[in-house]
C-alpha cells in the first residue's frame, strides 16, 4: 500500500509539472525618484520653511532624496537633527543647496540664488508680484527654469490651496496686530480693539470679502468690534454674511459709502485679492488723509501691489510707517509671524504634490497630464507662461496649453 501510494503521488507530481503555470505580468511604473532641496530663506526676514521634518520623512520613505541647508528650519523651531533623523542630508553651503533638481522655497529666489541653479531646475516658491521686476523673470527664462508660484498653484477643485491657507493665517493675525498698534504704547489712539461697557466699540473696515476678510472679521467680532466689509462681488458678500451671521455690515464698493466709513474707522484692513496679477487700488491718498489720527491700516494685499494708495512694502524689522498721522502696516509675509504653523500648513499642501509628481514620472508629465497643476506654472523652458505676468512686465508670452497640445 505504501509503495502504491508513493508511486501514485510521484506520478501526479510529474504530470503536474507539465501543466502551464500562471505568472504575474510586470506592471509598468512611472515612478521617478526626485532630488529635492530645501534652502535657507534669506529674504524679507522670512521665518517659514517649506517642509517640516515629518514631511521630509514621508518623502524619504517613498524613495526620494532630500537635502536641507543648515539652519533652514531654525526660525520655525525645527532643528537640523530633526531633519537628519528623518532621512535628510544636511548641506552646509548655498552652492550645494541649489544643485538639486527640485528646489522648494517660500520666498522667491534671489538673483544670486538663480545663478546657483542648474538649467532645467524646478522651483516652487511665492512670486510676490508687487516686489518683482522684469529682470527676475528674464533670469528665470535664461536658465530655462520651470517655476511654479504659490499664488497661482491650484488644486483639483480649482481652488488656490496655498493662498487660502496663508490667507486664513494672515486673517487670524491681523486683528492682534491691529490691537497692538491701536494701543498708546504702539503709537495709536490709545484704545482697545472692541469695547467695554458704556464705551462704543471700535470700527473695523475690511476691503474684500475673501478668506482673509472672513478670518479677520471672526477675530474682530470676537473682540467685540463693529465690522464693515466692502467688496464688489455680491456673491462673496452674501457668502461671508451667511458665514458670519447678521453681525456684519456689508456693502458694494461705493465711493461715497466707503469714504464715510473710512472717516470713522479705527482699523482698515486691505484684503482684496489680485485681479489680472495686480490688486485694485480703491482707497485714495485723499481718503487716507481724511482718516482719524492714530488709526491703523493693514494692507494684506501689499505683495500684489496693495489696494491702498499710500501703502509701501515694509518688513518685520520695520513693520510700520506713519502718513497723514495714520499708522500703516504693510508687511508682505504676515504669515511668517507664526512660522511654525505656516510651515506645517505649507508642508501639508506641498508634500502630496511632490509625491504625485514622482508617481507621474516627473514635472513635465505632471504639467502635461493635469491642467489644474499647470495653472501654477509661470516659467517653462525659457518662456513666460502666465499671461498676466507677461503683460505686466512686458515679456514674451507662450501659452502652456499650446505646448501641451503640441506634445500630443
């Protein structure tokens, strides 16, 4: 019996070895390993950094190389050791920091930094059109850099994720800043933002009804201030009134109504979103000259040129100036005051984008496959591909969608 069973199994095994066997077909992968660099910020007292150590860990775990310039995260309280423990290589010179294929910054690269980049580099950063010049864009085109701007970068829902995140932060910060400069110590009228029993509340006028306005209004209402919001987009006014309730006064931008409100305003917040690459200037110098002495203007739109005629770019070192006895705060990177929070918000948006670029085979494939992503590109292979930038700085323009169509 044993011998029969043994020979039977052997026969079956021999017969089975002749049958064709299934084999898994290798699936083609477009995944591309990226070489990413995070340089140290040098412009305008920038305290943010583009990626957190945790985000670096995710990128490294997905097979990407990440290098971080020494001290990049210091102002946001991220230490070099945190980056290195998450797999980043710490580099000690500017030259090394700009040798990677993908540069992820916060502030626009300086001309010196552009010179350090190799041709064909991809750069993620802000643009800050209000502080830019034609030379800057010409230098990008000369190096054939693929440049993506935070102000232009869209998501699948055609929103502006980085703009919205930084707007939420800026809107939350402007009211405490206004309170500081309204005080006697801050050089203001010596009043609190809001009011107390028996004392009329302060009046806050907000120009624009977008994300900055919403968060600033929430904070101002929380202090007990009277809030007035102006915008020419009725649907925005309707939306913000719905979100905030009937506690706010809303109006279209009517010169007479706006002028009257400015006369009694203690705080004016300029939060109009740029149109065609430039913010609309709706408050004239004459209107500012008629405002209360010691009132405070915060022009959040200053990085897009500002919406108040008397606004001029300031810095965190010298954040204010006084004109017509009105205090002006015009710092373009307000979110940098909360550097760690802002860095985390930026990182949460940029990390999935970088992973998606790699999954699709590189930046070129990403641009050609996703129109929502390509909207963020303003420089590509020696050409300016954003029409508003080209018009404003009198630069030659090439439509990126035509380049995409030609490729296929």
